């Protein structure tokens, strides 16, 4: 299992790493933190680089104007990935 956390391109450092690793410690899991201006590209890139069979993402389920204005990284991954994507809502 691979857990990927994408931080904004301007972000430096990762205060979340120890907390993430302690939350998932019972599961054999690698934690990867990427800094990217385009999160969906980073998600797909890491998944391809690590040879993942599946990308699992959460969706907030925004609808209407809010969804159009905010955009959806999950939707972008669904659209651009050659790897199957499982969306949890």
C-alpha cells in the first residue's frame, strides 16, 4: 500500500508525516509526500512510478456551481489516469 500526500507547490516541510505514519502503522505502507502545483499530475506520476494497480481517492461530492468553481482533483485523476481509480464518497 502506498499513501501519497500532495502539498501545494509553495509548501516547504511536512509536519504531517509522523502523524500519518503512526495512523497507518499496523498496515505495511509507504508514505510519500510530494510538492506540486498540479496535484492530479503528481498523484498519477507517483502511482505510475511506484507501479500501483489502483488509485483510491475520496470525493467531497460537491455539486453545481461550487464544483465548477473549485474544480475536482479526483475528477482530473479519473480523466487523465490510465490506472484504475476507485472513488470513495
